[in-house]
C-alpha cells in the first residue's frame, strides 16, 4: 500500500522535528512544550492511522461488493 509508505515518511518527519526541538538548547522548556504538543498530537493520529491501515491490509473486508447502505434506501422512482 502506497499510503503506508507515506504515513511512515510523515511519522519519520514528525519524529525528526520532535528530536530537533528536544536538542535545541536555545528554547526554554515552556517554548518546547508549546511547540511539541501539536507535533505529538499529529504523531499520535499518524500512528493510529498507520495501525488501522496495517490491520486492514492484514485483514481485508470479506465483502467485495462495497458498502451495502444503498440496499436499504428507498428508490426515488
């Protein structure tokens, strides 16, 4: 899946930004916290999406017909 490689690259980029902030001695702890919080949230979302896609790749849906919500709609005729 191409999207898995994109997520891996995004995770690596976010991790690199977090490490750069951690090693930046010119920032105070409060500044680091303010800058790292959005990055850590983004990392959490990316990790969850990655885990979800890995699960779907390992356990694909059994139905090949797609979403069945349309079967329950009334026809507009």
